[in-house]
C-alpha cells in the first residue's frame, strides 16, 4: 500500500560498496537504480524514480553511480544502465535493465508489495538445497531464480 502522504523532500539515497549490503538486507522493500551521469536514459529515468520515492515513503529508494562504484556494479553483473533492482527483506525479486515509464514503475512496486515472501523464502531454501547437492557437499546443476 502506498504511503498516506506524498513526501516531496524524500529523495533516493546514494549507495556505495560499503553501504550496499546493509541497505538491501533490511526487512523492507528497496529499489536500487544503477546509473551514470553520461547515460541519457539514466537521466530520463531519474525524475520518474525520484517522483516514486516522494510518493512511496514506505519504500527505500537508492541509487548506485556505476562510474564511482565499478566493483559493486561489476560484482552484481550490471552490464547495461539504467538497471533497476528490487529487493524485499534482503531477497532480490527483480533485476532488469532499461528506463521504466512511471506506470511501469508503479506496476513493479505493486508487484513487489504483493509477493508472498513466505513462498519466496521456501523457494530460495529449496533452490539452495538443490545447489548444494543431496549430501550438502557441493553445487548441483540447478540454478536459483527467485523472480520466477
């Protein structure tokens, strides 16, 4: 559910390699925009992302400058910007490159809010068990896919 009031002073938080893990591990929804100053689509998406941040006070909105945070972006497999990642309770639910129009971002926010996290946790646990193999000694051939 959206926040009751619009907070026009709420803006996305800048994340770094040092702050990223703590930010996404919180028991809340966190949307992260991976961007760069030179990227035209990133600049076009920024006002959409900032408007959503002002409208949804119950969601943490954050940005990662891929130019300043090469190792973080590379470690997360960011190959194209802008890329938007959605985490809930520390679990990655969505990752997709491309600038979203406002209605699509609102649909994503609704979808992330509506996810049955108990079911997601069961799936993650089952996929981790499969990856560790039947004896728990090593990886199996299965690959986790939380976003289904």
